């Protein structure tokens, strides 16, 4: 069921901190983790900031992610996790932990697909972009390490990290 902005239920902000590790600053993100993901290193449960999201025609959300150092716009939320957006838990500026994700490399483009994520800090608690991130270039040189394919290979590769 999709909600319009006026119909979205309010998120339960009383318990948001239960998702955060007790010794970690709630506004902290794993700087450099986006480049590591695209290089095929697959950090375990990276903390990222969601800068923006866009609903596409196929009822999928395209995400703009940041790790303070870089931004990356070729990220999608798995359809099964749309409820994070529909319930108002996942909003711009939220700090999220990627529990499970994969990188799909097709036609010289790496797509991060988020299979499972938890909101660590709601966007209205952060309310601004952290750091001054710059956009990562998305070319096969970044994906070479992840796919195991040579530069310019037309064969699609899928690499996943299940945690």
C-alpha cells in the first residue's frame, strides 16, 4: 500500500537509538565505505547517510547515499524494503546501516542493491548533509575489483555480500 505524504504514519522515534551501537556517535558514518563497496571489499554493515530518494515507475526507490567523503546515486532499495519509506522511517538525511546488499555490474555501471537495512538515526534528527561529499565516478575501473571481469567487458557480473 502506498501512502501520500499527508497519509504517512509518524515513525516511532522513541526507540530509534536501539539500532545504534552504544559506543558509536549516532551521526557517525563509515567514511570511504562507498568506494570500498564498489572496489569489491564489501565492508560489514557499513553506516551511510541517505541524502535523497526517488520513487521510480516500477515501485522501486533510487537512493542517493553518502559516506561523508563520497556520494553515490546508483543505489536501489529492494522492493521488499519499501515499507521503510512507506512508514516514514527512511527519510532524507537518515543514517542507515546496510545489513545485506549486493553490487550488480551491468554495462559499465555498478548498482548497489540494498536487500536489508536498518535506520539508525531518523532524518529529522540529523536534518543536514554530513561532510562535503563529492560524487563517485561510476566506471568499470571501480567495478573491476568487484566483478573479476576485465575493463570494458560486456558480460554482466553480480557480486553479493550476505551478512
